[in-house]
C-alpha cells in the first residue's frame, strides 16, 4: 500500500504507519495486552509483541489476496 493509504487506514483504526523497507508500508496496531497487529495490502497478522513483529513470525495470519 502507499504511504497515504497507510496513513488513512491508521487514522481510521487508531494505529501507526510503519515503513518496513523497500517501499512497503504497514499499519501497526498495538493492543493493550502487548500483542501487535500488522495490516498490509496482502495480509493481517497478529504477533506476540513488537519485537516478534520485526522478526516476521506471526502467531496468526489472514491472507487478503
């Protein structure tokens, strides 16, 4: 997704934008229990925490394409 799309989605969901490299933009939602959810144009993934998100090991994933 583009930076603008990520900003718009983040505003709607109460998340933050994150540029993961190579022009890839994500929306990151930090949950009260410490878990993190990453939304891309390809998937929605849930991670144990932000550190796990950076290593790319989701606990759950829903593919969107």
